[in-house]
């Protein structure tokens, strides 16, 4: 049973709730938007499960702590918000020592400090594995932005360079060392969510999503929510230098690393076409455009010239 | 490594955070209190983990869904708040069918409807077991109440009758049937958090906690946070009729069922002594008093007469 199918089902079940004045926008974006004391607030939850999201033999406690909060902060960034308060619900296996837990909190709290997040408390539970389920609140931007606002004619832009995280994960798994591997592994384990960029983008973007599960996958979620087709120019995707230099050793093309890399925590923004130049000036990569239709396709099959001249 | 020791450590680590204007009161109570748009908001998180908190062979999906949200709502009740918006972060094992998940959401959403909670979204993760980590926001009461305000001379009161939940759990485990068992099992699987009572109590109570982990255990947490001794009159603890009638078959005394029963989701309130009569009028049981010292003791060793005449 695929995750997307399950989310479709859960979305249907949740849509049968009574209308609540507290709920501005529920399931379907990186964050929910709720009303708190008359103002909009962002809410998001994410999980970091041993054996699924990380391997405790290969990831330090500090990195696990940093990354588990960074993933949530990235969701707030993708809503153009400012992260505020976190709750940390942990599952702890008997094999976990206090020193590991201390390292985890040290990483989590350094990420919290870096992004101005207050860790307000949480919960502890026994378990057979380690898992961190973090819920995070955020201040909502004046203008709501989500996945569903893309329109034909818009451009597709990304912050940062892709592929480093996946390259780092593969280096970790295969024990590859060296300078590029260290850079890529750090990119995988110590992501810097794009909060400042998200706040700027939320002022102008038609749609916004964070790249937590691969560029093409996230583009397809956005296309589905917006009921449009996203046309990507693979050759325009900014590739992380470490991914480029490691690609051959990893047996992958730089583009496939960049297109498929999860946990980049960069932002994919859908912008009005007139902002293409400004996006490039700000260091974003313009990697495609929005068309009528559905799904995500590579540029060649959709007509490169149309994009360039259109 | 005990949970209390871990919580002490985590409290210490969190106390080294910078001061945040968003954080009114962090770890140490049933809920955290944060500031949202200038107003106080409650935040709480709780987990419901297969194999730890329930057994999927014995608990229906609907009951699991109800109970996992009810536990969070009870935390908001213990802060005197009004529950508002929930995020549901699930771990799903491959063996879990869609019909089970549908039942889970059906129970969760019926609990949400009953208490006016909007389910705003959440997260899905693969796992080896089922777990539901729920975060819940709530509207804070005008007057903050937590675990630390008990003072010598106060009285100890409880809502409801104790022991039913533990009796129900034991009936489930041992396959005991019959009317009393059915009542006790329902009490265990379908708790009704005391939101209305919590709101009333928050106006006058010196301290408040919910009974999610046994009356005596919760009293000891409250005594520790308030730096007082809590003296309980075991004979005054209201025993649930189903617990009383099942006690012999379960090989327990009614009092031991009532004192040790977790997941009651009743409230234990520390009230000024002058309110003892009013508490009784409202159907609460007055079960002890607060003295100088530390810990929880039974009434006999502390002087029954002192309590009655004091």
C-alpha cells in the first residue's frame, strides 16, 4: 500500500470532519494552518525512525538530533513561516544509553538554537527502536502559500544545489571516504533548512514545497495538488559539486543524483514568469515551467524551444 | 534507566536553552504553555505504541484511535484548557491493513468530534510496529495551573471513580467476560477526558494533574514538583463499581486497583481547604491533604485524626 494512496484515503476521512473555525487549512501541504488567538499559526509533524530514516550504527546521536528537527523546520520554511515551538515525542529502546540520548538532544538543541526554536517539552515511551516524532509550530506569513497555486505559464525554481544528500547517504552506506564524501555526508546529516528564503518566496510564489523526498517526487506532488503539468529541464537542475564529483564512483549520473535526492531540504518554488530573472539573481536555479496537463515530464519530450521562446 | 531519571536529565538539558519569549512554561507539566500571537497556547504530545500501550490483537482499531487522542485531550484538561487542533504522526507496519487504519481514524475522529478537536494533518512513516504520536494544541485558561502549586494545608480531590481502567485491562488480558468486565473494559478503552471539569478546576485549584499513570504515581509527581508531601486516605478513594465487583476475581483489593490504575484520565486536583465542601458537592472525592515534607504516604502513618480535625 503506497504512501500516496494512504494519504488520499486519510485526506478523504479528514474531509468529513465538521467545519472548525480553528482550522484554516488542513492536510495537503507541508504544514497545516490553524487559527490561534485570531491569528494564523502553522503546525507540522515529522518522524525520524531508526531503521527507516536512519541507521544508528552510521549516524551520530548529534546528527540524528539535528536532522530530526531540521526536517520539521524545513516544512515551516516551505510555508514561508518562522519556526517557533517544538514538542519531541521519543520512542526509546532498552539498548539506548543515556550518552546517546544526550548527544541526540545536543544536536536537536543546536539546531533549535540556530533557527530560534524553543523546545517546549514532549513525551517518552518505551519501544523496540528509536523514533523521534517532532511537532513544530510556526508563525504564518501574511500570505498563505502551499502546493496548490501553480498555474500554466509559471516557472519552476529551486534554492541550492541538488544531489549532495543522496550522494552522502550512498557514501555512508558504502563506506566511501575523502573530501567530496565528507562534504556530501555533511550535507546529508546536517541540512540547513531554507527559512529565510522561504519567507522571501512566500511573498511572491504561487506555490512552494520543500524537497524532503526528491525533486521529481516533490514536483509531482505539487503538480497533483495544483492540477497542472510540471515540465523540468534536467540539464538546468543545479547539481551539488560533491554529487558531481562522486557520481562516477557511485555509479550514477549527476542528474539522477540531483533529481532523486531526498532530504535536501531545499525549496521548490513556482513563480510568476516575470520573476525568472530575479530568482536567478538571488541564486535560484530556474529548472522548468508549468503547463496544462498532469504530472511531471522531462523537458525534451515537452519541447525545449517552447520554454525558451515562450 | 527509569523514565523519571530520563525526564530529570532532559529537563536539565532543556533548561540550558536561551530564553525564548514564545515559551511561557516548558517541560514539567501535562502541557507546555507557549505564546502565540500574544496569547497563551497549550501544547502537548503523547504516544500510543503497539506492544507498549496496547496490543493490536486485543484492542479494536476504533478503540485504539479513540484512546490515542483521548490521552492528549486529558493533558489539555489537566491544564484547564480547551483542546483545539491535533497532528497525527503514525508509524505503520507492513502487516497493517487499510481497514484497520480506517477503523483507527474512525475512532480518532469520533473522539475529536466529541471534544471539538480539529485534526489538522500529520505524517506517515513505515515501521515495524504501529505507533501514533499525537500533538495537540489547546486554548490556555486565564489562570495558569500546573503541578507545582500545592501548599501545605491544601486538600487533595479527584474527579470520578478509580480502578475501572486497570480492572478492564486485566479482564482483557485474562479473557474475563460478563457485565462488570464489559463496563471495566469500556472504561479502559474508551476514556472520557475531563475537559469541562478541568476548566472549572483551573479557576480555583492550586495544582492539577491527570491520572494517566496511576493515582499514587501522579500524586508523587505532583508532590515532587510542588516540594510537598501528599497524604492520602486510601479508604476515601472512590472505587469504580466495576473494579469493586471484579476485585476478587482479579486477585486484587479494590483499593490497590484504584490506587494503581493507570489511564483513568480523571483529574487529581489540589484545592484550598475551604473548597472541600464544594468539591464534594460537585461529586469529587476528597482523598487526602497536603503537608510539609516530600513524597506520598498513606493516611494512617501520617495521623488520620490530624486530617479529620485539622
